C-alpha cells in the first residue's frame, strides 16, 4: 500500500521499482533495500542481454534469408543465361547448316 501511495503522489497508476524502494525506506526496511536493488539490476541486465541476443538472432536470420534469396536469384539468372546461350548456339548451327546446303 505504501508503494501505491508513492505512485499516486506522482500521479501515476502504475507502480515502478523506485516506488517500491521509496516505500521500503519509508517503512524502515533499509536492510532489504540494497539486496533488492541488486537483484533488480541483475534482472534488468539479464533482460537486456536476452533482448540483444534475440535481436542478433533475428538479424542473422534476416541476413541468411537475404543471402539465400540472392543465391536463388543468381542461380536463376545463370540458368536463364545458359538457356539463352544454348538456344542462340543451336540457332547459329541451323543457320550455318542451312547456308552450307
């Protein structure tokens, strides 16, 4: 209830960690305050680490997908080019054959 009062004084409905810390000081629970703050900091660091890892995995996935797409497009272009060269080559042979006969 004390933390809720701190939040209300700040004209907020949502409790924050600093509200709880202030309430603990007001209720004279200072002996628990530092361990709680340390735990809160560790939790935030872990959340940040997990967020960063998730973002890195997402970037890696996007890069891999982009590379695969580029590879597919390059393969398609190569196959198309080979088909065109093959068709052009056959056409030239026919013209040569026709000219000789």
